[in-house]
């Protein structure tokens, strides 16, 4: 990796990015050719990895390959997925494969290819705090450099005019399962760690998968395919009332456009909160092809008589859980529609219970007095992905931007890969104060709200009488 020389210790950066997941990697890729932006990105992990525990063979991402790090903002960039294929001499095989949705493992490899070449990425750097220095009108970012074992090696500080938080989401473990998941040696794990424990799960006596979203379906399908017919001993359950397909109609997908993001941001806070609770199927459902593959595998196992030893039960919540022996776990279940309760004994549990946005409070504790919050004490975020801060900071032109932490203000598209490049371009345009990356003014056929009337009615131009060419008698 080509690393540019670090500016003098007293010279402030234009931008410090915290976290190198897909969001900030997109920002770094689009910022790379901009000579006027001096940027550095800190990440505590040793390298770029994208959900390594869920890179199940054959599992695909739920967005087209055009939703890479840069294409939807700059298709001529060096960092497009197509250029990645060309560099690896795989463009023609991809062309003939006719794959619009690529495998998760391929997206992970593409992201690492970009990260390995971009200057300004600092892996094994853990950011500890962000503070405002009113004497210098700059942010102070304190970090710890880690060694190969993840231990502290050195301390550092960077001054910057702008900060971009891209710390992403973290695995969500429901409260009833947390004591077991935290206990050493207990086979209760989040789906993010599935591949690391896959061999043990394939040999476990009975396995329960909790969660009826995409990762739950992928884990269940992989276990089903690799456990012996007639002795599958699998149970798949979750809270939703059905194993519901993800909303993937073309007009439904327009909820993941900049047009909808702008519309959602302009709504009152109470309306935004109400909308989010009802839009789960836009991003928490299961891909229709995965559902079909699950059914096909179950059906295949009935061809010689009998049914597979697999139970699929939606509409179920886990009330409590505990160990009943050194090897067995007991789940106390409640069926919400029947209002009935039962117990399930199992040997291992995979929690495909999704992810939650990481709280910004720890890393931004030093800025807390300056942050303006909404009625639910969440940070307010403007249309350019900037935290709404005290005017004493914003008057200096310094800002804190956020990526994938703004669902409450920008809607269901916040974590979607398809909006990453557009959001990064929006941030860079705000930083440079010009249209560095021209963005479309319209991106959806749907008009999500009633159009506002023109402030001044347009008056048609008065009709002019046509000019007639006089005829000349040529006699």
C-alpha cells in the first residue's frame, strides 16, 4: 500500500475517518483522486473484512453489483467492481456468468482489493476519543496504535477540520440469550461467527436457528444441506409471523433512492419513527431465491418417503433460556398468535438476530455538550449527513459527518450498499464546497409526497402572430 507522508504534527487534516467498513471505504475511494482533500482513515481491525462469519459458499448480496463502492457516484473511477474484475482477468467469465447479484465472498474480496491499494488507511489504529479544541477551532482525535496481537503499542493524536464516523453496526444478541452467549464454552453464538463454528454445528445433536431474516435463512439452508437426510434435527424459529420474502419489486426498491431519502428526512420526527417500524420487509425479509432453495432442499428429502426432521416455526419469541446440562440448552418459547408457551431442548443455538447501529456516545463523549438531539435523545443529522452541533463549532466550518448511523433521520436506506457511493459523494461535495461529484436531481419514478405548488404561477408566453413572408408575383 502506498502511504503518503504524514503532514507535520501541527498541520491539521481536512478529514479523519473513523472505521473502515464499506461506507468509509467508499468515501476513501472517492476522496483518493481529490488533491484538495488530505484525509486519513483509522480502523482497529488488522484489515478490511466484511462479515467474514457469513461468507457462506454461494450466499449472495441482495443488491446488484453496481452498488459497489463508487459506481453510482463515479462509474469512471479506478475502484469500480468491473475494474476489479478486469484487473484480475475475470471480466469475460463474469460477462458470460450473467450474474447481477454477486457472492458475498466476492464482494469481500473486492473491498479488500480496494483497501489494500488506497493511501491513507491506517489499520490497527483504535480511535479513543474525539474532542473540540476551541483555541484552535479544530477537532482532536486521539488514537491507540495496536500491535499484531491487538495490544497497545503507541498513542497518537490528530487534529482535523472534519470527522466522518463510519463505525457501522454490531451483532445484536437478545437479552434472554445474552447470559448464555457471554458464557465461555456454551454453544450459543451470533450468526456473525457461524463459519468459525460450522464444523461443530454440523456434528451437534440438535441445532436451533433463531431469526427469520436473510442470515437466518442462509444458516438454516447451509446446515440443512450438510446434515444427514432423516436425521437433520434442526429447528428454525423467529418472531415474524411468516418466513416473509423481502420486498423486491422495482417500485418498492425506490425506497432505496436518494429521492426517498430526501423525502424521509423532511418528515416530522414522529412520522419517521412510525414509518420505520412498518418497513421491516424492505430490508429484513428473505430473498425469494433463498426461500425457494430452502423449500427445494426440504422437498428433495421427501422423495424416498418420510419428512425431514426439521421444524420451521414463525411467530415465536424466546422468553428465557438456560442450561439444563453441560451440553444442552433449554429455550422457553411463546407463540404470539396462539398465546401458548412451550420448551425446546437443543444442543446449540445460532442467533441470526441481526445488527444494531453502534452507539456514538462513547466515541463522541467529548463532544456531548455540543451535540443537538431530538425528542428521543438521538443526535440530529442534517441532509448532508452532518451532526447538528452548537453554532460555536459549525461557524468555523468544521463538521462531524456520520455514515450508516442515520436510519432515524434518513430512513431504511442508511445501511444499504446501494446508497453508499451517493452518500459519500454528498459528504465530499459538502467538504469541498462545490459539486465535485455531480449528483442526479431525480432518481425515482415515484413521487413520495405531494408536489409543492410553484411560488409564482408560470404565465405562458403570449402567442405571437406568425410572420408571413410576402409573396412576389413573378409574372
